[in-house]
C-alpha cells in the first residue's frame, strides 16, 4: 500500500490540537504534542520507544496504549458505481476512546448525500459495513479503504 496521510484533530483532558495521521498498510503514525505515536490500529496507538516517553500526566496510557481521547479525521475514498465510474467521496471518522464506552462513528459524503453509521461500536470494519449497506445499488468502496479495517 502506498502511504496515505489524513488531517485530523486530537482531543483529551489537556485540550485539542491538529495532527496528521499516516498509514502505510501495516501501521498508523501520528505526532501529538511533540510525541510520536504508532500502532497497528487507531485503538492501539502507543508512544514510540524513545527517550522521554510521555508521563501519565501528559497522556492517559493503559498498558502503553493511548486512552481517554477523541480523534477525528477525514479521508478521501473512491467509490465505484454499478457502471464502473469512480466518484470521489469523503469519509469523516470519529473515534472516541473515552469512558464509559469507546465508539467509532463514520459518515460518508458522496454526491451530495451523507451515509452515516447508525450504531456506535468500536469495530471500524463493522461500522463501515453499516455504511456499505446504505450505498446505492451497485456502489462499492474501493479496496484502499478495506486495507484499514
């Protein structure tokens, strides 16, 4: 997979800041308040092992994994119609790992319509499947999105 990057926002008890999320097909990476984080998924981001790993006062960590935050980002998504034409859409994503229940919310903006996930859960793939079921007959998300689930 060609590395992809998306702009987004990170929020926790210390405030919010803009960030960039980079995905290479195997790992996600981002930098928050000058600290690099990486993980196999959005819910497994941990500080990269370098001197000066953040303290509990800087970030909420659970077993070395970032917790108690909200992450929002938009990603471009190609959507193929039944006739094979490809339209450009935007998938707006929200991941909340705040107590009491973590959740993922997705909304696909396509051709003036919005297809939103109707349930709150943590499984990105399941929430994305909810959006797939709402798409017009024959429309399908291109494989690049499938690599993130």
